[in-house]
């Protein structure tokens, strides 16, 4: 297993490098990631390259048998380049230049930047292509972070016109497919099509956007494809220069501006950057982190790395919470449980200067090893002893949630009702399944669904007849399918298809949605097998026809109307959930649905705050049980279990200390 650290030797005196690498070796670190922001040091002026400092770091690492993940440095273009070619800068939707002073200050569609990127990538690859200590290459750093996927500069406008022409062929087809007759928006040429930037009817403060929804969706697709094209260029340059080692990129978890299913196909393996303790941030909350782990695994249906794993307090202008003793170890096991076979911590030591002075690492600012170092050292030793489980088992799931980036983008532009959040809906469904000690994958509609006993499609608004046919075959062959409100009523151009809801899935569900109530942050009352619950955001009013009703509303003008139904179809079943439900209501519902679908679950009693994940392989089955709380818990058992980590045998109950982990067999 790769057990590594992100290291920035350029931030420290040269005489410190050997000491740092010795401390890493003592802690069980076997890999370092370097150079992702070091363009200026490698090319201090136009066409002048200097790799001597990097050579020395790699040589010291090799002496200590520490391997290298080498990064292309294109996330931080140097000042000399930006001064020479200011057209590389992005523009925001108001036409303002997004200038120098941080990072990611480039447009993916800049042909000038593309050429300079090729040059530095080629120079690095030519210099290191036969270095046996480099085990992988990482492209750039966090493509698209800081809202940098969608640019509104002249290069993007020109490239978008070409992208549209390639897609639609004729401008009349573009006007017809996207409905440009509305507000007299027909275009005479692709060159005249505007980017969906700020316009007269926009009002961001109230969340109002006025551009044609189809145009916005195409722009999101184009911007995502632009990132993919830029990544493909770098991969091509590395391969042409003789690089044969794996190539990756560090994705982000709760990030939706790039179609990661599409981008992931370019890489030999993928990685992501995991920060569980950013308070109120996009990665906070361990159930949310589990969802992101499962998403990353689902992008390739394979194992992944964590390229930046939180190792201390973090923050830019202020600091987030200090990890409690045991939490860093817990986070590592959480990643491995969900499919990580590479774990690289961010960072070795917090910088004494620059924006990230508050972003702590394994060491403190003074460079002295303390509690975090010892915890990571302990975790590394345990991981090594667990290598047979990590390397030779996989997460195998009977349940799957379908995620669509087209729907992410469409829902973000027209979100139906106050409080509607597609990504929160996906996360809530996923964690409702996990609460029942059930593994759950996150895939897209292109996945082979035949391996799953349960497939859930939350708010699958943009769809097609082809997707409906695929799902029909899945259900007819015995699959169990769950579809929710706001599904099946838009085509691929983001136009409402005019079909009776749930649109493309009406025949599968066996119902008609005859009305709906976008109640937003208000609430209704409903009742099902678990008793009363409170729907919010959205309520479909259903004609159940011949289906079986599982829940109904108990107030409002639609009191007595069904809100959850099940339809027998072929050998399988189709459930329709017509209202938004919180996790406390959804978890018992999915317990019932999963029992009916014979979905496998860990043979442990569900305990609040404890998550289980099953990994399987030729060597047997292992259950990771992880306590996400700061209080000890006991799990009653009816058979013997042994903890793979410590060898402890449990006979009557399993004790989990605060933030504790066991790997049971």
C-alpha cells in the first residue's frame, strides 16, 4: 500500500531535506508527492529550465527507499508568463479579469497557455522519464477548484461556438433543439451565440438566472469537456516523452463543475483530496465523506487513492478544529474501508509564509514531531499489517445510487423549489442505505446495473427513452428500482418533454403525478409504516392506479393522497417516492426496501454513529466497523469475531472506543 505525504521541499532550507525524509521513513512513509506548485523554480524564465533542486530531493528520497509521485506544475503559472501573455487570465461572468495573486489563474481554452503547458510537461517528462523512483505522475492540482471551470473570456467564446457547431451541425437545429424562439433569442450563426454570462434579468442575490436553460446546460458540458481536453493534452505529452508509469489527478469530493465520470476515464487511477474537519465546508461530516469516497470509487468502479488526507488543523484565513486524538487514524481507516489503496497525507509541515500558514500538517511549525506524528506512525504500521486485506479485497455492493452531472447542472440552474438541493438528496439517500449496514455504490446510468439488486434514481430529471428502456429491462429481470420526485420530465436539451409525470418512467412506476406542491422549507405531514414523518421541499400528488400505496399525506388539500407507491413489474419492483424526506424517515424505508430486495448487509446491529463497510476477496470477508463519535459504544453480537488489527476476539459484544475502528472476520 502507498502510505505517503505531500512534501514541499522548496519551502524549507536544503539542509533540512534529509532530516525530513528520515523522519518520514521512521513514521512508515513510503511515498512523497512533490512539485505541483513549483513551475517558477523549474522554469525561472521563458525556456530556461532548472531541475537540479528537484533531482536532489528525489535522490535523497531514493536513498531512503521513499518513492515519488511527481506533479506537473500547471496549477500555478509563473508571473513572467502572465505578464507576457495576460490573455491567459480567466474572466468572470461580469467580464472582470481574474488576475494574479493566488493559483489556478488560467483559462483552459487559452491556446497560448496550452502551448506553454506542453513545454513544461515535455521538459519534465524528458528529464524524468527513466527515473525508477517515480512511481506515478499527477496532472496539475484540483482541476476547477476556486470556481475556475467556467470562464467567460474571448477564447472560451470562440471555443464554445466551435463546440456547438460540432454538436448541432446547423444553427437552425441549435435554435430548434434549445427552444430559442422564446424571447426571440434565435441566432443566425454559431459565432454569434453568447456565453451564458451575466445578463439583464439575472439577480444573483435572489438566485435568479435568465439565460436559456439548454444553453446553460451546454455551456456546463462544454466547460467540463475543456478541462478534459486540457488533461488529455498533458497525458499525451507525458506518454510521447516515454512515461510509462501510471498517471492520475487529485479530484475533489463535493465538487460538481466537472463531469468526473467522463474525466476519470482518462487516468490509470484516480485520487481525491479529503478534509473531514473543515467546519461547515463541502467535505465536512463523516457520513458525507463516506458518500464522497463511494463516489470516487464509482467513477471508475475501482480502487482509488487519497492524494491529500487531512492531518491536522487547517484553514487559510482562520483555522478549523483540531482533530481529536484518534480521529486522524479513523479517517485513514474510513478511506481504506471505502476502497482506497493509497493514502497520502497533506501536509508534512505547515508553511511559515504564504496563504496556507494556518494549514497544519503532521509536524507543527517548529518541525518537531508530536502527537499527530505518533498517531500517523501507528496507523502506518497497522496499515502495513493489513496489506493483504487492503490489496486483495474490494467493496462489493448490492445497492447503487445513480448520479448524473447533467442533472446536477440542470437542478442548479432551475431548482424547482426553495431548499431543493440535488446533491443533498443524493447524499441523504446514500447515507440512509449505509445506516442499515449496507454497502452502497454511486454510479452513472451507463454502468452495468445487472450486478445490483437495488438501484435508486433520485430526482433524475434529465433523461431519455433509452435510459427508461435500460431500467425496464433491469426491473423485468428482477431488479428493484427506486425513483423519486422530479424525475423523467426533461430531455437531453434541458427542455420539458411534455409527458405526464413521471415522464419517461411513467410506465415503470405505474402511476400518474396529477399535481405537485413546491412547499420549499415549509412542511407537510405524512404517514407510512414507520408512522408520521414530515416531507418538505416538494410533494407530488399521485394517482396510484393499480400500484400499492406505502405512504400518504395526512394534511393539506391533498390529504389522503399517496406519496410513496410500489409497482410490480416483470420479476422486479419499482418504488416511487413522491416527496422529499429526511434521513430519519428514509433510513427505515430503505431498510424495508432492501429487505424485500434481499440486499446483503453486515451481520451487525446498526448503532447510531457507527458505520460498517464490507470488503470481500479470495481471502474472505472483512467488516470495517468505525465509531464516528466521541463516546465509546458496544455492539451486541451473536457469533465470534476477531479484529484483524489487534487480534482481539469478541464473543458477546464489540467494544469501540471513541473514534475507534475494528476490522472483523
